[in-house]
């Protein structure tokens, strides 16, 4: 078991998708993987898919992917962030859909580039929601992935129950600066 934790400690942070938010919530990676509702194998599969997507988008000529965050849960890809044009967004989706083990692609990308103020505000919102989720007695903050783009919060992950899912939405809605909450969570027991 200590060998697995050591592996998680060093390998997962290197392969996690996302730009700005990863630096802020990267310290919870090890704890998150231990408490995630997915099996360790499922987590590694999803991380491997996300890493391949990141690498493929970075390798693509004329694809400014630095403002894209990729989240994969059970092979379902969610893209958040920014690309300069609709043709860039279409190309990114086209590339991802043709990769192995992709179940679906949820496009939440916006056209343009973020302003520094928005990046800081979105990172603050994400961090505040994660803090609230981690301190809540009903919901497990370790199983829910939070991404914020322009004040719009995306909640992803596998939760134990509909009660936990609803509580996560309430926490996000009640956070200052949030303009909308998009629920992409899956309930293990519906």
C-alpha cells in the first residue's frame, strides 16, 4: 500500500489535466484518489485518457490549448475553458472523439481568451467551493471535481447518493461569485 501511495503522490500530479486550478487544488490529489468513488483502476484509466488528450491537443499545430481544462470520468470527457475560435473548438472535439476509450465529449468551451481577473476569480470560486465541500458533513469533497469558467461552476464526479449530489449543488450555488452551476455528477445509488 505505501508503494501505491508513493506512485500516486508522484505520478498523478504530473498527469493531471488543467492549468491554473491544478496548482491550487493539486495538494488534494492523493487524498482525492483515495476517497474517490471510482476504483483505483478506473481513476488511472481516466487520468491516462485525460493525459493523452492533453498531449494530443498540445501536439496539434495551431491549437492554443493552454486555457483548456480536461476532466475525464468513466471515459466521459468534459472540456472547459477557452479557445480563440469556433473552428479551434470544433477541431479539438473532432480530435478527442477519435481517440480510444472516449465515451462522450461534453463541450463547455468558450470562444476567446480569459482575462487575468476572470482566471483569478474563477480559481478563487473553485477553491472556495472545494473548501466548503471538504468541510461539509453530508458531501465528500474528495469525490467531486470542481471547475469554474466565467463564474459558471461545473461539478463532476461520482457521488454516493442523490442527497450528496443535491448538497454539492447547494454549496456551489451558495458561493459568492457563482453565476450558474452545471451538474455533471453521477450518483452511484440513484
